[in-house]
C-alpha cells in the first residue's frame, strides 16, 4: 500500500519545509520537494493521496514516561495498556515507554515478564519499557545485561518513596556503574525521600491532612538536592543520567550547573508543571484538589517560566506526561482524610501535544520545530530509537501526524479516551490538534472524519527493542 501525503509542510526538529511524503507499507519511502518530478511520479503510482494543504506533517509523538496498570497505594492506575495507548493515539502519541517494576524480593526477569504480559496483544501503538530497579542485589545487577539485550536500555531508580521503591545512594551508585558499563541510561526520580517523609509525618501529626499539604510537604529544595546528588553520583560512575519529571527552578539550576561541568545529564519536564500550579489547582480549599496529587507535586506559578525557558534553550530535553491515572470518585477517595493515602498520579497522555502546542508554540515560547524535538525527536534519540522513529525521513517508521494548527478543541473528561472520570484541563480551549494519526503507515485516528473512533485493531502495537546508547551521549 502506497500513500502519498501531499501539499503539507513537513516539520522536523531541523526545521519546516514544504514537501510530499510517500508511505510504503510501514515505512516512510521518501520525502521530496512538493511538485517535483519525483512527487509527480509518486502521485501516479500511489494507492491513496491525502491532501495535507494547510496542515503540518510531523513525526508521531513519543511519550517516554507513562504508567499503565501501575500498582500504587493498594490500587492500580486505571488505564490499561489498551485504553492508555488508545488515548495516546487520539492525542498524536504513536509510541510510549512505560515502566516495568522489579518488586522487592523479585528478579528483574519477573518484573519485566509481568509487564510484557500486561502489554502484549493489547497496545494500540508501539511501546517500550524502562526497568525500575527496586531491589539491588548481585543477582539483579547481573540481570541488567539480559534486560539490555532484550531492548530495555534504561533503568529507573527512585530516591523517593522510602520502604517501597527508594534505594540508597550506595545501591544507586552500583546500578549506575553497571549501567555505564552497558551504555544504558539511568532515569532518576529525584526527590529526597527521607527528608520528605519527616515533613509528611509532622504535617499529618498537626492535622494537615488535605491534598494541598501533599504539595507543601515535598519542597522544591528536596527535589533540587536529589537532582544534584543523582547527577553527581552518575558523573562519578561515568553513567548518563536522565532526570524524570523535573518540576521546578531550583532543580533546574542544579541540572544546568552539572551540565555546565560536563556531566552526561539530561532531563524532562511534564505537561502539568508547565501550565498547572499550586495557586490555581491546589490552593487548599477543597477535596477536589486530590485530582492534582502527583509526585513531584505542582509548584508555585513562578516556576513555570524558567521551565519554558529551559525547554527553549535545550537544558530540558523532553516533555513527557508521567501519565498515571486514577479515578477521582473511588481511587483518589482512598486518601480522603489523609493525603498520604491518595494514589499519586494524574491523567495526561491524550493532551500533551495540545497543551505543548497551544501554550508553547501559539504563545511564542517555543518554535514548531522545538515542539517536534521535545515531543518526538529527542525522546527517540535519547532512548535509543532514533533509527526507527522521531523524524519524517526515508527508512523510518511511518509514524506521522497531520497536525492542524488552526483547529479549536475543548478538552473535557466527557469526550476523552483516558479512563479517568476527570481531566486535569477540564474545559480548556486550545488551538491545534492532530487531524490524522498514522502508526507504522496505518491510519489509526482520523479526527476530521471519525473523531473519537480508533481505526486500528486492538493489540496492533509492537514492542520496540531500544538500543543502549547512553542517552545519545555514546
Ligand atoms: O505521582 C506520580 N508521579 N506517580 C507515578 C510514579 C512516579 O513517581 O513517577
Ligand atoms: Zn517518578
Ligand atoms: Zn512516573
């Protein structure tokens, strides 16, 4: 099957250009100047021609930080790999990287197998895994070789959640040394969990149990301290490090300081930290604020401008979602009267591109090519998928969005595909949305003719084996 996308403006991270794109089967067969002789001959042999006049042709987005069916606080995040990857597709995300968890006392093998079993045959779009290492032993360190061999080339380590996922500095350092030897990337949840737990206990003892105090209990300084420590330890170990969900200006300062010293340090922020705040979403007035309990928490508004600045200047490399959805009605409810029992996480996978485009590109904070870099090209490169995904280029997977920069869209739980009973952006009006979404050459979403309908088969998404390339530093 040959599909010609004609008359659009291709946007890669390197910039925009008017071009026609030929899809052949699952791959991009060619990209040529519009109205060139090659384009004319493609037109004659194409099975289908799609008129992309007025649209941008951009690489399918990659969300490098999701948690489908994740166990947390006695419940599970509510999106399955099926519903969560459908929601991804609706929003223009054609690849996710989720987190497989090694439970305490279990092997990496068992953790990875469990996540393969959850995902295989259920995903709407392509997927990969990071491996969370929560029980560092000689045996799990040895297992890191086979995990990388199987295409899981990044490990996540937690400096927060003592007693559950947190590991101490010595163990973290051992994993980093091993990761360095394997060219694997260390993804770090950077918060000083021990200090935070003391503050949390003090707040609960003082009767400060509402969701608002979740945010206040986790200081931006605890995140900054851990960010610095993680990068310093990775630097000592010779490992490349990627700080996940960086949320505030202090942590950003430490990141930039270590980057300037030559550390192999990268970081992402997430949509929510760019547009939501304590002042607007968590002022301490109602139980509804439980909808915004995630970790790190929302910050004061003044942290947003530095994050946008860091996206524009390249010190922050990626925008992900940390999609970890729980229903408000019954799951968030578990923590009424005690914020420590509110399952941590929020729904976001469907809205990342809309938010990034509207508040980034439309607001003049980032260029369209930066939008592509942050949502697709950088995660593909950093996570070892650059030979398959992340650009509109011959030979790569035909993961392609036809992006309409002029369409108005209202975000609402009533129309979303994510399985939560609320949206973090309820009623927000944005300009810019995916008109058509191709995943490996197949039209899986067409918002122009069949909005709200997934056009592909359940389970069509494939596991992507990722190369170990030390976050692109290798
Ligand atoms: O609140 C969050 N972020 N939940 C998911 C787990 C994590 O720390 O990323
Ligand atoms: Zn985390
Ligand atoms: Zn997360």
